[in-house]
C-alpha cells in the first residue's frame, strides 16, 4: 500500500532491495509527489544515482559496501591514458549491477539494452579481465593473502574483483585500467621503465627459463587475464637485433624428459606450425616463435592487444560478446557468430573467416574451440572486428587431467551442408599443416606418427565428402 510517511531511509532501503526503479514507480509506491521525491534524492546525496532521462529516469542505490565510484581508464594506441568514465556499483538485493557514467558514451560499450550505461552484473566488456587459468590461480593466491578473500577468483564477489584489479590490474588483457590507484600508477611507471631501457637485455635465451621457474613458484605477477591451464608468463622481450621491446605471452612445457613434457612440447610446436600455415594463407594469426632451451619448450606469442612498447588495443572475447548480446553460452563459434552478424555486431567477412577457422580447427583435431579462444577488437563503435587467431592446435591429443598421455584416434567428421564450402577450402591447409607436423625434426616420433594418421584420415574423409 502507498504510504505518505516515507523517509529518506525508506527510499534508500527500497532501492537497495529492488535495484534501479523508475521514478514514476517510486512516486506511486510511496504516495508522494515528484518534487517530494526529488527532495528525498537530494537529501540522500551520493548514496543514490539517477539513470536515464525524462520519463525513463530510474533511481538506484550505490552499493553501501563499495566506498563509491571508481574511475575507468583506457590506454590508447599511442600509449597515452584517457578517462572513460566513472564505474559505480549499484545494489540490487543480493546482486550488484554496474553503472558507467561517461561524458562521451561510446556506442561499442553502450549498445542496445546498455544504452544508459547500466550493466546487470560485471560489465561485459570487462569480463575478460577476470583472473582465469594458470595465471589466475597464482593471482588468486596472492590476493587471498593480501585482502583475506578466497583463493579462487571464481568465488570472488564483484566488489572483491574490483578491489584486486584496482590494486594489481596494471597490465590486463585489452586496454582498460580500473581505478585511480596502484594499477594506474604501475601502468604509468611501466612506461618510464621502458623508456629507461629496463627490458633492453630481456632476451628469450637468458630470461625465459628464469621466468618459467618463477611462474611455477607462483611468484609471477598477474600480468594478463589470458586464461587457459597451460603454464605461461607474460613479459616484454627485446632481442639483440631490436631497439624497442615487444609484449609477449609465453607458454612453456613441463620437463622434456617426461612423457607429459614431451607431449606438451609437441603441442606447442604444433600450435606454432598452425599459426605459420594460417598466416601464409592470408589469415591474421598470432605471431609466434618457439624455442627449446634446457629442459623445456617455450612458445612465444606476440600480444596483438599491444601496439609498440606502450600502446594498447581494446579486446573482448566471443564469450563476452555472447554474454552481452546473445546468451548462447556454449556451442560452435559459427552458431554464435551468425547471431552476432544478424544483430549487425560483426561483419559478413568476419563471419566467413570464423567459419573457415572453425573448419580448420575441426580438421586439425582442435577440441578446445570454446568461446574464450576467439576474440574481437573493441573499437569506439560497432561492428567489432575479428582479432588474430590464437590457441589453434590439436588439443584432442593433450595429456589427460591426471597427467597421462593417452592414445587417441583422430576421426574427422563430414561437414554440415552449410559449412561444406568452407570445409573444402580449408582441407588443403589442414593437409599442409599435418604434413609439416609429420616432417618437423623437433617433434617426437610418436606425434609425427599421429600426424601421418591424421593425413590418411583427412584424405579418406575428403573422398567421401566429394564423392571422388
């Protein structure tokens, strides 16, 4: 029932429980006039925010445990940092929504249902900076000790995630920096270190074995939100022939003297070959190099969300775009990309490229083409351009979760009718790929035999598909 005895506390409690609410609904609920509602809002000050305009205006309560808004920054291609806006946690019962208040709203961040800058949960364009995989576990343990929170980042609340990233998120995937604090200070100090030649002697041969050991000892700083369980570290490298350092992500194998280590080394070589084959065919694929040093193999991948020594590019995964606009959750890259294209969020050319990459992945036994393994650049406006391909390798043959190398047989499937043209286009590339794997001197005899069997399997399925 409406009441004429509402107070500021009544209004605040209501908004904390029910989340953002239309002004008209609040006037009706409390039985007050709009001028009275305005006075209540003014008296509540910075505990309440207004969202939208005119009759669509909603009021919301700032989360009482948050301590207010944080600044959201973006590093540009030239290395300069600009303010995107203020990010405010909104209380909605037991949930947290987020409001981005920007003086210059960017359509790429505020399209469709997000036009008012309100996000029903952690903002989708920041989803990929959540700590995940090998690096995320190490980061979680460090943050648990510093802030007395749980070790697993998946168990953190949004406010705990905000706390950790404003303190230690200076070098996240993409180009966002959260909060005016340690993360921003570290990002700015990093540019000074580069200018002072800090990475001048950071060559792979002298640095990677040391960095790998540090990563295994969980001393590695949280440098990237790159997910995946493969052990890795991030750094900047400067070869003797270079004058400016490059940002890289480096995966490394277990010790090569073990069966598991040898298999992961084979897979790292296989990933490098996939990038070479795709790049030679005109695909924009990650630039990689591979080394065997001491008792490990190292796959160095140049970060495509970095420009020169200090510039950055915005980046979001298919998983983030799906969560924001589609809600498919899982399935094939192509199914989700088709829906994004229908919504005019990606181009027809990129949809065609994704279909080709999906077919190539199937033909090289990549069983790990989840939505986090395909990304798009984040421009000021839509559509979202496809980023270079990465993590393309025959994951069917990875060691099991128990650390065993299990013999598996690659049995490629016939394509769907709508995918057959792309499948046939990618078949020669897949055969070339497996032939390079089968003849590579650094790959083990066991894995070269797997490649030979894959060639035979592809030739057989190609005959069936074409009726030859």
